[in-house]
C-alpha cells in the first residue's frame, strides 16, 4: 500500500482544513457537506430578509434540514477551528518548529510488562466509521495530548506513583498471552470500572487530559478512559501503530465523545466507556461520526466520503 510522504500528507491535511475553515457561514457549510442545495440556501436567505429568524431556524422550519444535522455541523466547525487554528497559523508564518512523534518520549513503553509479545504492524487501516481521512505527523496544536505525556513521565519518576503502576501491572498480568481482541476486551472491562467524573468537577477545568495515574486515582471523563486503555494495551505489548484516540460526535446523545480504536485482524475495534462490550467500528457507523484521531506518531482529520457528499447533493 502506497503511503504519501509526510510533506505530502501534511499538505493534504492543511488544504482540507483551509477549505473547511474558509467556509465559515452556516449556509456555505451545509452546502459544502451536501446537506442542502444552493437553490435551497438562496430561498432560505430570501426568506430571512423578510423575517428576524436565524437561517438555521428557517431551514428547520421548512423541513430542509434536521436540527440534529444543523447542530452537528455547527459543533464540527467549532471542533475543527479548535484543532486547526494553531496549525494554520504556523503554516501561514512558515518555517515553524514541527513537533513530530519523534520528539515525544515513548512514556507508555516504560510501563510495559515483562514477557509480553506484540502483534506487528496492521496490514491495513480500514476507514473509521466509513469516513475519509487525512494524515499529518505535525502534533504542534495538540498540547493537551503532548502535555499529558510530559506529566505522565514526571509522575512515573515519583515514588508516590509506584503503587498505582504496580497495581495496574498486576491487574493486567492475567491478559498476557491472549489474542489482541481478548486483551482489548480485558482492558476495556478493567478500565470501565473506574469512576466517571466531569473535568469541571474533578479538575476545575473544562477539558483536562489526565495521565493514567491521575485517572486511576481520581477517575475521569471519556478521553481519560481512552488514554488509560491505550497505555494499558501498550503495557501488554500492543504496538502504537495499532491504536488511536478518536474524538467523535455521538449521534444518539448529540455530544462530543472520545473512544479508543484498536486495529485488529478483524478490523477496527472500539473500546468505549459507554459500552461494556468491544465492538467493531463498522457496527457503530450510525452512532459515531469521527472528527479527528491521534496517537503518538500522527493525527488524522476525518470527513464524510466524497461519494456520500455527491450523492446527498443530488
């Protein structure tokens, strides 16, 4: 399978991001995603000139678009702006200091159990939930992710953390020698026993990515569950290339959510604090829409397949 070089991948991600961010008006975004046509947009804009209703309310009232689709479009654009704003700023300046995975210490390797065997790199990376994806090795904008590794590294050097790490290793020891899926099931079950608590209540911050030591001590929210599962599977010998933290939109609850993706011989598996079972990503296409995914090596921007956009616009 041909993999474009990092400069080509980075350029592809930036082109996609710039196209999405340049369409800042909701009407343009809806047309771009194929949810409404240009004619429908023009009709709604004409109606808006004669009333005080927002454009989105007009589209919903006329049954042109659902409230859920409108909410998702607005949320996705905000998420993209949060993720990409810093990257596009650095790209415009040129010559920025790129932080690739080579600059991020492989902290999870420090908690690997003795005698575990890996599975090698996956032969293929099936599209997550049927979405297209663009890959980049520039992790400069993901400070919560990179800072978590730095804090985790410091914590591992503290004697107060040793009991927590040792207990985690004892809990994981029984999973050594199992298949990849069985290890994933065991880790998902183990970490899902921890307490769920929102960041605002736990840390006094709206969005805090906890280290596994912090999570095992105080509990956490969805991304903390995913991070702890990622580190636990690394401890069990699962390679970095087989895993990603994925930020998705939950279509049922209409909220952002974080899960862990594990690439197995059976396809992409989903480890989710909302579900006691490990499921194939393909079985969750209607529930989750991926926004971006990340590991220590790279990150991926996800979007609806071009064929889907064309079909929905016809």
